[in-house]
């Protein structure tokens, strides 16, 4: 389903891990964005047909987290 690099490494894994590796190498927070952003953008462009699926997954995850936070706040308020 997902396009792969070298037949075994998913491009999504590379997109997720590359900024962290660049940050470790650069040693500063701003450095990893500058080093990895051109590569990450090229990889994202190569996965253009999957972006709608990624967007839906992000929205679903965000709504689940929002619901969990709302429930935690409401139970916290009820305990007071």
C-alpha cells in the first residue's frame, strides 16, 4: 500500500525518523528542520496519493486525544 524505499523501508518511517536523526547530528533544535526539511518535503510529495489517508488518520487521532482530554477534565472537575 505504501511506497517503499529500497524495498523494505517505508517512506513514512523515513519521514518520521529523519528529523530526529538530523537533530541528533546537528545538536540544536533549529538545525534538524533545516537539514531534513528538503528531504522530508520530497518524500511527502512522492506520497501525494496517500496524503488524504494521512490527513484522515491525523484528524481521527486528534479527535480521540481531544475526547480523552475532555473526559479527564470533566472527571477532574467532578472530583472537586
